[in-house]
């Protein structure tokens, strides 16, 4: 009897040690008025059998943007770091330099077809002899199939860039920047649009003020946006500190065809082309060879942009691409989620609580536990694609969404951490390289009304792991 009592005592003592939170974390949570019941924490040395800490690690929680780790790791393994997207261009009736019919653009989900690349693509089209386009520009978006949704559905701020929906062909994230440019020794302010499209009108009533630039400078600018498929108006009011220098506000404006038409006409004219038609959506020719096929940057670079800056649009596009590649076009969020769950099951990773809605974390439905994320990152730490995933994560005190956290600290540059933030949600997940040379998976999920105050508690856990 004494023998079994000793075994059970040791077991429960070990369990208690595994679940005990560091005192600095407990104190910071108390100061933030966040109960421990609203927190899921998991800390584990990569490759070890047991966690160092597992606090409420099994409960399903909203992960916010750390869900991008699930999507991007799956994509790196299933598609490969060198995977690329193609954008094909077809023409009807090329005679000399004139296209008598339509020009078709069939996209396959390039998540980073920026203005520079689109300009180069159009320049390549000009180099193939096309100058005059008499017909229409036809966008073939059939590679993806998305449910019709209102971008205002998430938070009633459909004009915000993070609410942009993916499309099989999307130019420069469909983003319009209002750029603030102080001049005259900071006594005056210019606000310009980039790209400056004729369909978008800007009215700036923003004045310059003295003083330091606050971190929340965006909150000092009132934004009134009237947004339609083919025309939009932005009215800005408020005060802007000259010390802020040049900064930008990003907007999601117009429909995708409306935005693409404006960009295409502007760039095509700049490189000496003429376009007489309009834009519409439709099907590209079947069985014909494209006149031009444009190849994207590799997936590894797209994953880096996705995670470093928590780009929701890119993560959502990667999920759709996973669905299309693994289960056949058109790509859908459901196919992407199914592809990921099949991949997890093949690895022996069973996450019964996992809910994937869009793969970006910009969701009130998505769920995962701290333990499942910990198992996933432990698996990733032993994967051949680990270098690509690690290089995509923000570095503490150095870059990305961790640039301003843990600066000038022993841990600066020693933690690769993905962050996530929604109203009522604050999360981190990633790796800490301890001063003893070990590598730890660290997960800290907070779902609570005071989650916005959780930074100090999360940073305390990262520092605790660094000291191991």
C-alpha cells in the first residue's frame, strides 16, 4: 500500500509542477485583472516527451492570428517551400499590335501580386507585341469559390484593409493607402492616395500638431468612408503629430473588378498601351495556350510575409490554395480545412477541438487549444521545413509584430513569436531559444475582456522560458 501511495504522490506532485505558473506570470495576470481560468498555456522543450507547463492546455480557445501557424506550416509541408502561383493571360484576335477581342486574366491565387509585379507582367505583355486592346478585360476567378459575404460582417469596418476578401486574381491586396507627408518643417501636411485612382476621392481635413508621435496615432484620425463597387470617397479629420513623419492608413475600397480596372488602365497607359473596353468577370479560353504566364514568388517568401506582418488576406489565400491543390479546384475554405485535418491525422496529431473557418484567425469561430498548438510546433521543430517556418516568425524586439516588445532585453532576438489580437483575445505562439541552448515551444492564449492587457504576462512567460 505504501508503495502505491508513493507512486501516486510522485505522479500528482509531478503533475502539479508541470501545471504551476511562474510567479511573474501570475502577478502580471493579477495586475491585468485576467483570471487564470481565461488562460491556456503550454511550454515544452522541442523533442521532449513532457511539457514544462500545461495550464488549462486542453481547453478550446479562440487563437486569433496564431492560427496562421497551422495554415502556413501545413502549406510548407503539403505544397513545398518552392511552390509558386501562376497568373495566365489570354488574348482574342491579336493582329499586329491590336487585340480585336478581349484580354483574359486567369488567376490561380497569387497572394502577393503587388503593383510592381503587375506592372512587370503588363510590360511583358507589351513586349509580346500587344499595344491596343479593343475589347474587354475579363477576370477569370473560377479557381476559388468563396461564399458571398459582406466585409462589414466581422466588425462593421469593411473598409479596413484586413477585411479584404481573397480572390483568384487580386492586385496589390486591393489596398489603397492614404499617405501622410509632413512638410515645411512640420508646419503643414499633405495627404495623398497611393495608388491615386480616379474612382477614389480623398478629402483631408487633418491638421498638424506638435508633440511626440503616439503608438495609437491612427486612433487620432477620424475616418468617414463611402465605399461602392466602382467609386469611393474618404474623408479624414483630426490631428497628426509632425513627429510621426511619413505614415499610411490602409483601406479596402471598390470591388475587385472596379479596383483592377483602375490599376490596369493606369499602368497600361503609362507603358504606352491603349484600352478601349471595360472590365467584367468571365471564363478564360479552355484548351488554349496563354500568351503570357506570370509566376509568383515562392511559397516560403509568401509565408514569411504572412507571419511577420500577420497578413490575413495572404493566410486566407494560402488556405484556399491548399484546398484547390489537394482536393481539386475550385479552392474553398472547407476544402482547405479538410486538407489540413487530413494532414494532421496522417502525422498522428488529433486535434478534436480544432475549428478552421478561414485559416487566418480573423474569426470568432476558429478554435484550437494551447496543447494542440504546442504539439504542432513541436512537430514543426523537427520538420524539414522548420527553417522556412522559423524565418517567417516575428523576432522579439527586432521585427514584424514583435518589433516593439522585449526590446533591449536579454531575450531580444532570442524568441521567434507569432502574435494574435482580436477584441477580447490576445495570443502568442512560437519558439524561445534559452540561454542554456535549448529550444522551447511557448504558447499563451488569453480569451477575456481584459485580454488587451496581457502583454506583460505573456512577456514574463517568454523571459521565464529564456532563463531555462
